[in-house]
C-alpha cells in the first residue's frame, strides 16, 4: 500500500510526457496521500481485529485478487498513456490497446477496481470510504475525458464507454 502511494506520488510524475506538472498539485497530492495513508495504517494497526484465518476468508482472497487485477490494469494503462507522446509533444492522442479498447478511462477503471479490492480485503470503513472517494473523484474525470475525446477526435471509437466496459 505504501509502495503504491510512493510510486504514484513521487515516481509517476517524472515519467509523464507533455505539459509540466504543477508543483501545487504535487504538494496537495502528497499531503492527501500522507493523511490517507495515516488513516488506513492507523485503522489497520490499532482498530482492526482479524481472526487468525483471515487470509483464507473469501473477503480477503477476493479483495486481494481484485486489488491485483486493478493494479495490473492501472500500471498497464499508465504505460500505454506514457507511450502516446514522444518527448516534447503536448498534443492529445487517442489511447489504444489494453482496456482502452473498451473504455476511455482504463487507468481510472483500474485504480477504482484496485481500491475497492483493497477495501474488500481489509473489510474496513476507512478503506471503503477511500474507495468511494476515489470513485467519486476520478469517475467524473473519466466521463469528461470521454466527452472530450468524442468532441475532439472525429475518428474516436463510438463503441467505447467512459469508465466501465460495455456499461458506462
């Protein structure tokens, strides 16, 4: 969990191509990740009580599988997005491959699946709150990206959905 926060906050921005990343966003993103990491960690260390066989519980195993699936989708989608632009380019291009075949926000979908998987695996209120917050924050971003792509690119695939494959 901490590794993912570190990766997303400190490593990922250096691999993006295009417009410069605002320092203010980095600061607030770091602040949010520290606060969220503290809440998640505090709950898991001091408040949560799991039985000895929790690792074999269906909630833990299904949540872990969802988390790993979402993380794989998220990492793969981010890799595809980073490869869209050559160094120095700032123009938008149509993402292709992976789940981008089905949705405009494949990276957002992966992140949402990832955090709902974490919430199910930990079965904790702070984790479910964070998963819901993630859905509420980046779900609309996926929808707006989808609308932007449809308006900007005449050859944009009309069968693609915004966030959830084949649904929305």
